[in-house]
C-alpha cells in the first residue's frame, strides 16, 4: 500500500485558528484547528501570537510552528477524513495540558 505524498505550497490565515492550506496538486483545505489544540505540543498554539507564526518547512513541505508542532501534509490534505480522530485525541490530551 502506498502513502500519497503531498506538499504544502502555501497558506493564508483566514481567521483565528483557521488556515487555507494549498497543496502541490492544486487542491486546498480550509482548516479550523481550534478543536485540536490541546496537549503539550498543540495546546500552546491556542496563543494566537504563536499560532500566527506558522511557516512552511522547506524540507518536509508542511506547516510548522516555532514550538515544534506540525502536521503530516497528507493529513492536512485529507483533513475532513482525519479531523474527528484528532478531536478525539485532543479530548484525551486536555488533562495533560491542564495538569
């Protein structure tokens, strides 16, 4: 089984926690990340200043943040298929952030 390879080629900040992400196959996703921002890695991105410091990593071609948070570009590309699983993980991570 092959895993599709996608590259993030651009993004725009649409609103709080929401990005329009463009891919090398000319597709795009508008993703609101708010519901998955929990836990040690993603929780700090609730800080809008940090969230807005998102960049594209030139080597792995995905979104990255200064605290080391990132998402696989294939996950971003197919976000509607993965969002519920990330939201469930965020619910489990929440006590880690609060603790």
